[in-house]
């Protein structure tokens, strides 16, 4: 099992999604449903890219930098 950091360019703006999946194919299949559940009206996904992939182990994590302004 892997932890994927996925960047999505959508009609609602840029999104970062952290997703657990067995492989890249499964991650791409599941991204739509996770984004749809987050919004009242599902946005159009223009581009989806896996940025990082880590094997799930104790302590595995991503740091998501949020810029103000």
C-alpha cells in the first residue's frame, strides 16, 4: 500500500489530495470520487498528477505548505 500526494488542477482551483492506494492505477481511479465528495457541486478536473509516492510505514507523512495571501 502506498500514500500518494496528488495535485489536481480543477475548475475550483488547485487541490492537493493525499490518497492511500495499492498502485498508481487505483489512485487515479479513486481520485474523482474523493474530490466529488468534498464539494457540493463536483468541479471539472482539468489535470491530475501524482507528485510523490511513499510506501505506507509507521510515521510516513507529507507536509503540505499553505501560502497566505
